C-alpha cells in the first residue's frame, strides 16, 4: 500500500485549518510542506511560521520539502516549527553528506530531493545514508504541472540502486501525480505519492486520497 502525502501547496490558504483537518480525517499518512525561496525555484511559498501553525492542528507526519538555497541555515527553525522529515535538494548542497547527517542528528528523517534533469546515478554515494529519496517528477516551483514520463525509468533505476547499496530509503514521487498515473508510478517502485492538485483540487478530496491509498 502506498504512503500518501497530500501537498498543502494546493490548499485554500484562507481556510488552512479546515484543509489540515480534512487531511486529519483522511487515510493520508504524511502532510507534504513545500518551502520555496524565490532563488532555487522561481516561486515563493511559505516558511517555518506557517508550518508552526499547521503543526498545532495536524495529526499527520510533517514532510518538509526545502526548495531553498543553503538549506542548512534553517534546519533548526524547521525542526522547532514541527518538521518530522526534512528533504533537501542535491542541487543546493555542496556538502550533502554533512547536511544529511546533521538532519539525522537532530532526530529527524532525512530526505534527498533530485530534479528531473539529474540522473539516478548521482545518488549512488548518498543513498545508503538517507531515509527518503524525493524524486521530482516536475521542475520544482509550482503545483499543477504535468508528470515527466522519464521519471518512471528513474524510479526503476533508483530502486535498483537501493538494493545494490543496501539502503532502506523510501522512494517518494513529487509532482503531477494523478488518479490516472499513480498506479504505474507505484508499479515502477514508488513507496510514497505526493499529491497537491489531485487532492485539494478535487471536489471529493477524501475520496481522492482513498483512491491513492488503494494502490
Ligand atoms: C512542486 C512541489 C510539489 C507540488 C506538487 O515544486 O514540490 O510538492 O505541490 O503539486 P502537484 O501534485 O499539483 O503537481
Ligand atoms: Zn514538494
């Protein structure tokens, strides 16, 4: 059964409490929180302050996705705000191994995120150290984009790498996950599905989460 992580980015921010409570009532496992700085990605979203408020209401695991330059400057703040997982981009971390160890030393799960143009092989020397590989299936920055088909090959390659390196990392897919393509994403080897528009854009978000959970 897939782990399902609705992405709050697609929620109605005027009614954030209501949206978070909807996720509480659902079969979702994690709540995915997209932090964007307008530098690493062209968009700006929200930071630790919003996560702190969300944490007061949510009963789900907070999966924080940092799309920001020099993320290690903010690890402590995100931990304080309530992050359970911190995912950082391989593209933003020249000392990735050190940053991953730092997240784990704080008692959090550590994830490495990888952009669509970067090959699975880039993960080879870090995959045994991480808890999560966050595979971007769109270019990060915006919700509601189309799933990039090559991601399916990449998932299979990462799965192979995980076996070869004796890693216990979960493969999490982020971007363009729909009720139409989720089955083949899971069949390729994904363990976790992030879904923004598919959940919050639906007339029946609880039903959409239930459908994803069936996979
Ligand atoms: C994109 C974010 C995603 C986004 C996914 O940069 O990392 O988490 O919310 O949105 P959908 O599911 O709408 O593609
Ligand atoms: Zn994300």
